[in-house]
């Protein structure tokens, strides 16, 4: 299986690569439009700040490429947020693959970033096969996607928000599966089986 | 619900795990990668590696160790010790570390906190603060807690939070190594003073101490070393006890 990881300035992909290796996959890291289009699966990781990440994607022309893919696609963390229409992080316009706005957690009500293990519920996708409601995954983020029509898993901090969303072949998950012990490995395995 | 984290800390010297009692008298507690794997299986929520190697040359081996750890475990881990530049951070993150912690170097040059946070995001930056009571005030100490500074602990922590720290690792040097309990009062003051997570460290000796620092100290996470290395406290047992006391915990 050919798994491509999107190469741009906001990905620390070492842990993701190790996790995929453990599942028997040797991913390629690429920003080449053809390589991405011909992969069986595409993973879009992300860490850091949204506006500089979007700038990097646009400079590489990836903003257009990523919107036109047909194979199963998985955004992780900032990758998920960049798939939405916009984010409150430095008022950044994003890819617009999923028509939702990314908001900042309310300061004062809870500590920001939302950092640590939180449980996920209302699981509605084959990527959660054999993952129980109430399983814990590792989150690190200051911005979130609200509950919406595309929500396929929810978490609470302090209110319910989208832990994962999906539209067509585009899947996205807020926590880091590559850092979420066995539940996270299972999720990656499920995605690879789509 | 977001859970409280239990974090074993591995002090690393020349590629091996050590833990000092009050940071002196080092004892060898094994191979860091093996220990990391064991802690993952036992239910640790996160790991912290602090490199206390004396020389720059020895520290370079840390990047290789980080890579081995990242390959072996799939939970988050933080690496600290001797980090003084954005390039130091880049090397560790690229090797697979999730976060870095800075301590003395941030005291020496506070702009380092801004620089790292801007470059890599607040989420990967832990500022470690070693605090010791001097008379009536809590003062930040550097160099393994041996050198007092003029910085008052709470105001320094507020400053680094404003500069872009994503998390605080608060070690009470008065409690460290005593196994007599965490510094609950100081931890609560810190936790209430900033809007970022606080890891309490120093003094954890039994299950009750962890309960206290979560309930009274309002800590988001608690860190300990030797009690876990020598199995004086078993992580899974500790987590079950805390869960029974209604502390949100990942089992």
C-alpha cells in the first residue's frame, strides 16, 4: 500500500512515521501533486500555527491539490483545522474542504491549550471500528471544530466539540492517534483499511 | 472529560537513567528505552526525559536516544536539559520528541521562550521552574536547584506564560526527594495564576500525595521518578486508587 504524508512546514512526522512502520507501512513524505494523487491513502499531519502553515501550503500549490483528492484522506490535529473554511487562529482562511469554522477555546473557563488524554464518544465511522465509546486519546490544541453535521466523534472541553469529522473521502481527527497508545494505533490501522 | 496525567520522569546521564536524591547521589535505574516501554504498558500518560549530562558532546547522544524512544513508544514525551536555542529544539522535535522543556536557559535569556513558542507553537514548550522557599518568599533556582535567582516563583511563571509557554513543570526543591508529599499550596497558587497546565513535581511518595496535589494543589499532572523506577508506587495501582476517589484518570 502506498501511503503519502503531505510535506509542508507544519509537520513533525517522525512519530507518525514510526507508528505507520509498526503497522507495516513505509510512508512517503511528499509535496508532489502526482505522488499525492496516486497514493492509496493520504495523511495530512499538522502542528504549530495556522497562518504560516497555510502560507506554506499555498506556496507549494498544495491548497488546490489537497482539495481534489479522491482516496481516503486523514487530517490530524492542525491538519484537521486547516481542512475547514477558516480558523480564529490569526484569522486564517483555510482549505475549505469541510465547511466549518474553527474557534478558540474560551480563555478563563478552561486552561488553554487543551492538553492531555480525553475520552471520545458518539463514534460514527469505520475508522472507530473496535474502538469503544469512552476510549481515551491524546489531545494538544487551543482551537477546535464545533459540533456539526460532519461530526463523527465528540469530546468535551468544557462543552462538546468535534473530536473527528468526515466529509466524503476526507476524514479528520483532532487528537494525535500516533501518540494515543493502543486506541490510536487501532484508529490508524482502521484508516489504512478503508 | 480531560484526565489528570501521571508522568514518570527519567533523568538521563550519558544515555542511562539516573535519579538523584535531592539531585545528588545518583543511582542507576536502567536503560531509558526499556523503562519507557515498561511505563507505557503500565499506563503512564506521558514521559519526561531530563538530560543531566555534563558535556555538550554527551548531550549530542540525546538526539539518538530520543529517536529510539519515539520508535518504541506511542505516548507523548518531553525532553529537557541543556536546551538553549531554537536549533536545539528543532533537532529534538525532528527526532520525535513531542515537547521540550527549558529551565536555566530561559532564566538567563527569557526571549528564548518567545522564540521557541513562535517557531514551533506553545503546545511543545514546557517551562520547568525549580522553586525553593527562602525566608518568606518562593524563589526560582537554576542549575539543578543549586543557584538562587532574584525571581519570585509566581511572577516568573506568569511572565513565561505570557511569553508563550504551553505548560509549567513546577518542582519544589524543598519537597524533592523527601517523599513527604508535593508542595500543594505552591502548586495551587501557580495553577490559579496562569491559564496553562501545571505539572507538579517533587515530593510524591505515595498514592495519597497524588490525590492531594490534584485536589488541593489543582495540578493538571503529577510527576515523579524514583518511586516509579523502584516500584514503590505502581502506576496502575496509583491510577486505580485515584479513579476510585473520583479523580478523572485514564485507565
